[in-house]
């Protein structure tokens, strides 16, 4: 949006006329107003008197108006933008192993896999972390950083929505995921290093033992919140009929609790989508996001445009004032 920073300065436009009126009694009758820089516009002979008079009366006023416009500071102001305040440095480590396809969750009125439920609930959690740098680690047989730490929460959420089960392999490398998170956070401000690790199983792959990774996190002062995800009762059909099983029988609750306790975090157990959503709200409380982001409007100064135009007009006026005299001299 175009605007003037100091529009009240346009009140200076009639200043030369006012000065001339105040000085009129001290001047000869019929004397014309002369601005300090008008001399460059004076005629050099009676042969181009009409052009000189036009230059003396019109060009100085144009130049003066452009100078006043420049002093009034024309600006182009952009749309308001959020400037995040310093918050947490938070890495979300998400299990995408084969077991996450287990359909023991519900979304609305329909059944859903653990992975689908996690995407929805974690996506809402990400959207609330205004002012934090958030990154995303996916782990299965391997662990890799999908999204580096960033204030761009929309990108993190999009990357989560576009991820898929088995993308990092079908096994579960909890130790590698935690070790990678610690490595990425060790250079961040000490009090702001946070990892939220979600899994539905037990460590079955990777090169780094989860307990060793927890020790590294403790040394680097990284708080780790662990979430064990998965229902404890699920009805299945097989050749013997319908019966109830525990689809989370392999979940290593003891390990997840040990990791959280050792690093100053907490272990949470989510048996359904509602519990998972409640856990992320509790993490919001324990690790509050930064205050509401400050807002600012980017401003581009444009004063150089009228100022440059004023210079060009002054030069053009000088040339116009001189040209008739040169033409008369060449034809004499």
C-alpha cells in the first residue's frame, strides 16, 4: 500500500509564495519572486523572453513540489508479517515402521490406522507451536531428518502429511532416531532443546542402543518426551473366529519410561486418538510455545524517486532556458 510517512509537510508547498509576499514591500514594484536556485533558469537575452518567463514561473515550482514530496517520505508498505520470538528448538521423531499401519484407531466415525491418527493429531500440535523452531525425523529401520528445524510450521506439517509408512524401512530404530535428534540439537540454546518421540513398538534395528542415546541426550541437556502409541484391545477375525488381542503387546514401556526419566521429560501412553491429542496438549503446557509473534509491516522508502525527478526537471529547465539563446546566436 502506498502512503506518505509525513504528509503534513505538504503544508510547505506555498512557502515560496508566502516568503515573496512578505518581502514584497522591500522590493521594487513589479519585481518577480526569485527562489534561491532560479538563477539557472534565467534568460540570456530578449530573443527568448517568453521561454525564460515560463521557466522562471513554472519549473521552479515543479522542482519545489518534488522536493517537498521527497521530504514527505513516500513509502510502499507491505502486508503485516509475523516475526516469531525465540521459543523451543523442537524435533519430532515419528515412527513410520510397518506396525504403524495397524488399524486400531478411529477418526470421527471411521476406523483408521495408527499412522493416519498420528498425522492428524500431530499436525494440529505442530500448528500450535508458533514461535518455535520445529523439525521432523522419521524412523523405521533407519532414521533420517525429513525437515530441519524451521519457523515454517506449514512446511513441517506438509512434510508430515506427505510421509508414508515404510518410508524408512519396516523395523524400528529408536536409538538411531534419538541419537540423530541429539546431534541436531547440540548446537542450539541449552534450555530450549526438546525431542518428542512417538513409537508403537520396541527397538529392533539401528546401530545406536536406545539407552546409550538417552545418555547422550542427558549429557547434551536435551529433554525427551516419549509417547507409546497403540490400543490394548482389538478384535480380529481369523480361521478360528473372532477374538480380542493386544496389538501393543510389543511396546517397550519400560524403555520409553527410562529414556524420558533420564532426560528430564515424561513418558505418555496413548491408547486412542483422544488420549494422543490430550498428550500433545499436555506437552504444550509443559513446554509452552513462545508468546504470540510480534507483527511488523515491511516498508520500502521511495523518497529517491521524487528527489531524482526534481534533479532531472531542474536540468531540463536549465537546458530549455539556454537553448533559445544558443539558437539565436547561431542564426545571427
